C-alpha cells in the first residue's frame, strides 16, 4: 500500500494537483483492500507546534486547510470511497480529549475553526464528517443541534452523514436528536428504543438519520460490488 505522507508537509506544497493525486492514490488503495471508508483528511487548526497530532493536520490557515481537503476528497471520490473529514470541530488538543472544552466566540468559531469544513463541503461532495470528542462552550459537539444541524445542514446545505469518533461518551439518543447519524462503535440500541417509547426521540428524527446513512452506503463501490 502507499505510504501516508505527513499532511502538514503535503499541504505546505501549495499544489492542488498534488492534493488531488494523493486522494486518487488513497482511493485506489482503499478499493484494492476492500475498504469503503477512509477516515481522512484531518483538518483541525494548528495552534501549538507541540500539539500531539500536528503532522496529521494541514495548517494554521483555515482557507488552505479547506482547499487541501476539497482537492483530496475530489481524488478519493473518483473511486467510490467515502472520505470522512475530521475532527469537527474546535478540536485542538490531544490532552484529555474527552474532557476538553473549547471556549470560543461565534466569530472565531465560524471564521477559524469551522471555515475549513465549510470550504470543503461547499466545494465537493463530502460523504461524511467525523465529530470530535470535545465540548464547545460547555456542550459536547455531537449533541449540539446548532453545530450538527443548523449550521452544516441549513446554512451550508450539506447532506452527508456525521460519524462519531471511536468510543465517544455522549448519549446515543441525544446524538440522533441533534441530527447526528452514526455512532462508532458503541451504539446503544436499547437506549434509543427507550427514548422513542418515551417520546424523547421521534421516529422522524431517526428516519432522517437513517436516510443519510443509506445515502452514504450507496456511494460506496464496495457496497455496489457486493450485490
């Protein structure tokens, strides 16, 4: 398989054709190994050069990060592989990521920490976005309807699926109520059923999320090849 270059170095080339070629190679490799989802690109904003995952991210510049993601995903999409853009949003530390709370003004959130995601989803077909573990202004990202539904769905007109990071710690039914689609990997079927029975969650909310999951699956070459 191809070696995965440092995203930081790759983005610093300022070469859109190289970004797309990288996505093209990774999409082709994913098909070769029967992989439907590629959990990348990662485009969190670099704030500290000592950050634990600086090599995985693109830049301190949201515009450059968004353009990088757009062209990489263009390359991946050629192969019927779903690129999962991550980690949304304001995820800028590796220290106690499940507990961290990003306190940020609405202007900084929109112009810095969410801008790269906005550029990507408006510029290409982003199949999925992975949410981050952290809270933003005291509320976990994946149960915040403003961050999950109001901004990406209603303002950006994005129709892809949100996927949690692995083994996150928020309540599954609350995620669905916020418009979040996929729980990895610790879904709570009983809890969701109870929320439906008590009226804390509506069937319309679950059907809306289910439609987005099905739409995501239908994008995958690996799914079509299984029929």
